C-alpha cells in the first residue's frame, strides 16, 4: 500500500475507534443510569480511543517513511559486485538514480550493465516488501492500540484528563514544528553563508563598495572577476526603505490620529476598511503601478524642471512602497492610540486643552512606544519587500544617495542571483545566501527592538 | 449595580445608562411630576443658573426637565441611585458630554449669566473656569511636576519658569500634597498611591485657578484614610471655590456639602439644605433612598 493510502486507512481506523469508543462508553453508562455516572463525557472516551489508535500508528508510519529510502539504498548498494561499489557520495547518488530509473522503466535495461539490472530488480522487490511490511505494521499497531484503548474504557477512568494532556502535547508539537522550521531555515542559510565566506573573504563582502556578481561559468570563459561588496545593496535598501517610511509614517500616523480621535463612527467604519484594503493589494500590482505610472511621471516631472532622472528611480519604488505600508502604520497606531485610556483624554479636555493639544501632549506621548513598535515592524516590511523594487527601481547596484537614480536592494539581488540556470556552489549563487543571512540578521534585530519597545509600552499606564 | 462612570467608556455609555435605569426598582414613577422639585432648588446668588435642562442619548431622555441653581462658593452634593443621571448632569456643566456624539443637551444653562451651550461659546475658556476631578484618578503618565504644570502651560498662565514653579507649589500645597512630593517632583505620577494620585488630580485642577470644581465620585476608588484626606481638602477648598460633588456615600454628602440634590431616574426630586435632606426629607422617594429601601 502507498503511504498516502495507508494514511487514509489509519484515519478511517481512528474514526472507527472514536465511534466504537463513544458507543462503548454510552453502553457502559446505561446500566449505571445515564452518562452522568461516567467520569467523563462519552466524547472523551471516544477521543481517547481514537488517540490511542491513531498516534502510535502515525508515529510508526512517519518513522518508516522517513527511513525506508535510506535503508533500501544501503541494501541495494551493498549487494552490488565489489568493483561497482561507488567510492564517494556523488558517484553513489548517480548510480542510485540510474538504478531507480531502470526500475521505474525510464531507462531500458538494455542500455545498462547486467549488475545494475539486477540491482534494479532487487530495488523493486525491496520496495514492495517494505510497503507490505509497513502496511501490516501500521494497520496492526492501529488496530491493536485502538482495541486496547477500547477495552480500557471503564466508567471510573477519567478520559477527560488523559485527552486534555495528550492534546496539550499535540499543540506543543505544532508550536515546535514552527520553531524547528525557523531553525532549519537559519541553519541552511548559515551553512551556505559559511561556504560563501570560504570563497570570498568576509571583509570584502561587508566593506566592499562594488557589486557585480557576474563570474565565469567555465574555467576557460572570459568574464569579469566578480565583486561581492554588499554596501551598495544595503545603501540601496536603506534609501528605498527610508523613502517608503518618509511616505508611510506621516500619512499612516496622521490618518490613525484622525480615525481614532476625530472621525465619527460612520466615517471610521468606512475609511478604516478602505485603508486596510491597501494592504490587500498584491505587491506585483503595486510594482507595475510604480513602474508604469509613477516612475515615468517622476522622470517627466524631474525633466520638466531641468533635473535628470532615471526612468527607474528609487523615489518611485520607495514612494509606492510607502503607500503599500501605510495600513501597517495606521492600523497599528490606531490600535495603540485607542488603547490609551479614555480617562486620560477626559482629564486633559477637562483642564481646557483642545483636542489637538490633548493629542499632542497626552495621547501621543502615552502611545509613542507602541507607535514606535508599529513603525519598526513596518520598516522590517519595507526592507524585505522585493517585487516593487524589482519592477520599479532596477538592477544596477549604484552607490548613491540620489533618489532619482537607479538603485537596487538586497532582496532584488537575491532574486536575480538565484533565478536562471546556476551552478549551485559558485560564489555567485552562494552570495545570495550571504545576503539573505545579512538581511535576516538586520530584520531580526529590528524585530527584537520593536518587541522590546512594545513590551515596555505595556507597562506604561495602569 | 456597578457605579460605572459615564466617562469611562465612549461607546458603552448609553447601554450602561439604560441598564441602570431598568434596575432601579423604585416606587411607582407616577409619584414624580416632571419638572417639579421639592425643597429649595434656587439660590439668591447663583453661579450656575440651570433651567429646564434635558439630555438625550439618541432617543433616550437621560435628564428630564431639571431646573436648579448652584450658588456661589457653595458645596452641593448630587446623590441618587446609579444611572439616575447625576454624572450626566454634572458633565453638562463643563460640556464634557460634547465628546459623545449621540448626546444632545437642551434647555438653558448659564454660568454667571452666560450661556454655556452657546454655539459661539469657547469650550476651552469654559473648562478653564470649571475644573473637573474624575472617579478614577487619572494622572497623565508624566512627572508629578508636569501633571500640575499641564493646565498652566496650556493656558499660558506663567511667563517664566519661576512663576510656573510657584503655581505648581501652591497647587500642591492647597491639595495637601506638597510635603509628600516636594523631593520627588520629577517622579512619575503613576507610581503614587491611589489617594495621592487623586489629590494630584485635584492639584492639577486647581492649578488653572478655576471658579468651579466638579467632582464625579472622587473617593469611590480610594480607601477610607485617603477619602478622609480628600474630604478635608473639599472643606478647605469650599472657601474659595464652588464645588459640585457627585457621591454614592450619603455620609460623605452629609460631611462636605451645604446643599444636597436627590436625583431619581433623570428627575431632580428634591434639593434642600444637607441637614434637612438627611434628617427630615420632604419627598417620599428621598426618604426611601436615604433610609436604604432601594438604590
């Protein structure tokens, strides 16, 4: 049986276990005089039987699926004649793919040597055996454990407590999965980054002011040496993020103030969802808006007052990105401003302060830490944004602070480094990981700072 | 029934007011004749002259045709069951109800013969003259000094730092807080005890030298010792200010006020000398309330 079918079968077993568990607890309750004489509700007995049935079976299934490939490979390679056993890992994987291609019929047996044909037959046989044993084991575990769970239903057993504690571990496993994924990403990026620094010195990467990652693909190819200085990319990122925040922070903050302090309920009910709709527009749409509408407009405008502007400018990308980020700032700030107790507003108004004085002198300072947290989150968003910049800001890594010139950002370069056919261990490809690691570090730092500020804010009043 | 201050929530207010009205199980409503108040509602030297005041929350009439004078330099206490409209009425006196969209005030309300609800009336000036202290101490999350200096700064009452220092010191002295805080004026006000915070709020209100101070259950969040301090303070302040105090404690009303007004379901039932209200009330409802038969 295929693992997917087996999974379905297990799920069926689990449902059956739930059903019979539920039924058994009810029938046990009957002679006692109703379900209130059970320690727990029938639902919990059913759920306990289901968990007994499902969890061990799924565990066995998972383990089997995880390890069967490796075990079968080792067995197949071990059975090859002495002279064909591969010396290193690369050869081994080549040989194995040949064997499995023969086994699946993609490669006619007449094209390869006899031992490989033998090996492919053995592979086929082992796979079938494995599938059979796996099915037998999983089904028997499910049935046995389910039966055990069913038998052990007694009116005195408190199934509720057991189900609750099992569920607690299930939830924990889900949370752990998210954390493990993050760790996995960090390790894979860190690993490739270290490999990159073997090829390019870390000092050159961090302090270099030239970025041109085009290196020779083959040894005999005539090409530039390649320069991997991240400074132009990070200045580009900073420039575009700064422009974006320059647009997003004032507009977002002031609209939040309007919404929370001045707008009446009706206006708020209309404007707030509309503003939040900005966050729902796909970034690629913002991208072509920036590239086709805003960028030409800016370059025309600059030309009309006699300034030279590139048709792809940091200003266009940053400005449109700023508009995209407005709802982040406004929505978070609105929440924070609304969280300031009404008694503080009343206190200030009762002293004869106007609404804007109250805003400026009482509410804004009280909400400031929270607003700062929101802004920092928005900054991380701006730094990580790719699509708008790809489309509107260009690819040229200029080291410049002029917003009318073409710049590029870290994320855009990662995209261009990794798209297309690449050798996976070239400095060019690995550079993407190094950039990713740097980006990750900087946004992580920002997020930590933002969280710290938000936490501090919680202790402000009350 | 909780004594929810209408100022606490912006939107929950109306619902709260309604719920409160339903819960008051009073003798038949027919006893109250609208717009009539027994006792002595008017004064020879009125600071506030309030005639036929009605307050609506949307369709609901929270205050029903109330006429009352508040005399110069008198302390008047508003008592009555929760949801009877005391706080709503109090908040009309410095237009704090303005911030509630659905709240409409009708009738004539005059401070020193000037209409409070005139459309040309400057609310800032009104509130500078009519200060307010709230149920829950609400110091700003700033230093003690900045809390007291807040009002004077807004109204430009001090030209120099030294003048501001004097105002802060005087206000804190009047509020009986100076000796406790003079060494830590830069400390955050939110770190003080509840009683100190409330006296700070009183100092903050005094700092803009108002003529009237409205107090909305100023002691309901305080312990008995802090309450005693605040009551002492009210007695001292009564020499120079007109004070309107909403309270749920009849002992407090008896201790601090000259006159007492009894509110019931949006009606002003009786106004009399405090002594008279508590010893020989004229209206049956007042008597039921002060003897604890409902409320």
